[in-house]
C-alpha cells in the first residue's frame, strides 16, 4: 500500500466573500416591492399619528375655515 505524499493545506478564501466590486453589488439586498409598500404605509401612518399628537390642522366642519377666528357669518361655530 502506497501512502499519499504530504501536502500542506493552502488557505482557501471563502466562496461567500465577493472578489470584486461587481460581485459585491450583486449580493446587496434590494428593496422588494412589498418592502417598499410596507415602508411607505408605515411612514404615512406615522405622519397621521404625529399629526394627531401635535394638533394637526383645524378645519371647521360647517364652513371649512382653517382658522378658529375666521368663520363665516352663517357658521354656528362662530360664536363658540
């Protein structure tokens, strides 16, 4: 029986590591349409919650005035 000659192991680079910038770019995570949708919905919901928390905009339900002191003469909220 013949023995194999001794060969020292060479260091192997991991196949998971990119070898150049192109390979690194191919392995980057991309934003999928569903991730983009959930992100946008989350941002819109956060904007609404902060709007409620900070007071939001005032709009009269009857005359549509955007200021509490500028109601029309016919508006029942003018005297309040």
